[in-house]
C-alpha cells in the first residue's frame, strides 16, 4: 500500500489546491478528507445533513492536530513541510438532482478551479425505491447524481487540468453481461436482487469514467475499488434487520477479519489517484485501481467501450428528459 507521506504536500499560501468530495463525513471519505486536509487542500465536503458534516469537520480538525507533531517528523524524511488546508461544507442531496445542480452552481461561484473531484458517496444493497427524479435510488445516488455533478463542475476541473476520481466496487462484477439501465430489478427477495441493482450502478460509474477520459483527455479520470471495508455505514441496513441482522453483522465481521481493510486503508487508493505525481492523463487516463492504489482491471462489461457509450447516451437522454441539459 502507498504511504500517504510520500505524496505531495502543498502550502495553501503558495499553491492553493481545491478538492470536492461527496460522502466525506464518514468511512473511507472521512480519512480521505483528513489526508487531503493535512496535505494542504481546501476541501469541500458535500452532504445533505449539516450537523453530521460539521461534526466530521470538527473531528477531522482535532485528529489532524493530534497527528501533526508525529507527522512532521515523518515527512521530514521526505524533505517536506506540512501546511493544513481548510474544510468547508456544501449542502447536497444526491437523491435530489435539483439540489445537486444548486450545489454545483454554488461551488462554481466559490471556486474558479477545482483540482480534484472525488465521487465517493454511495449506498449499498437497500430495498427498491424511486427518487423524486424517478430513478432507482442506488442508481441515482451512486451514479446519476455524480454524473450530473461531474459534468457541471467540469469547466472548473478542465481549467487546471484536474482529476476526477470515482469510487467503484468489487460488486460491479455481478453484472456479468450488459444490462439496460431501464431494467428495474424490482423482484423478491430483495436480499438477492438488490445486489444486481447495486452492480448496475457501480458498473455505470466505471463506464462513465472511461468515457470522460476519452472525451476530455486533458483531465485525468480514474475509477477504483477501495478494498473490502466492512466497518462502514454501507452495511447498516443489513445489520439492523430484525433477527437476521445479528447474523449479517457476524458474517461481515468474519469477512473483515480475514480479507477486509480499515477505513483508512480503504482511502489509500483514492489518495493515490488524487495526489500521485506519477499518474498522468497521457499514460493513465481511464484506468482502474484497487486496494492501496494498485493498478487493476475492471470487469469485461465495465471495460467495454460500446457498453460504456450506451450508458453515457442513456444518461444524457434521461437527464435531458428531466430538464438537465448536458
């Protein structure tokens, strides 16, 4: 796994860097924000619940101060100085595309350039539900809302030849052949078919990242699987189920013990993609990474450009039908 200390540190007064992240208040996102903050970034945390985001900002600030003394000694070996960045809250509800649009407009008013966009937020394997925009909730939260956010922020990202990082999942491999995104997968038992809905959303996330890398070669667009992080809110639906929730909790604990990684270890792939100077658009655009920042291969479906183009066209049309022209 990469050592975050080996990645570039920035002085905000000399070289101001801006990152935008969804889902930065918990899990992998929390540690991603912590390290970006400690590397000198101005980080915008996008989320729908203000008190949760503000609580996370306070906790991250305290954790950064606690790590600072030891970290300064460690990074001195790399010949680097630490300058803490800043943390800011942006209201954004991924289940409401108008809210995503407003948040993007606000970000563009606040910043004329964005160095890194991290599409991190996700929900996992929950019951079938439609958003107010008429999309299946996992598809919108994990994919469509991030697609809209990315396209709206793209001018500010292009301005500084920035990076777009999208978190996929090992679960995307459940889509063994290309499935039309209009397919509902609203069947029982939910315990089975919800995972197909999740796979479709995560495959689409990887596909549109590949399409971005082709359409906008000056922007470094990467997707990744962070690792099997079991200590995360993503599994809260399963562990809170009556009676069987206890068995799911035990099952996840066992998996986590043998093959899982911590939330902080899960953030390393994102940090590598966001900060590594060794990655360039000319050589690495559209690539897929896995645990710890190791280059890997996604599934055949996710990697197929014809399928990716179909997903892109479908998304453009669906957003246009709802009043969002791309």
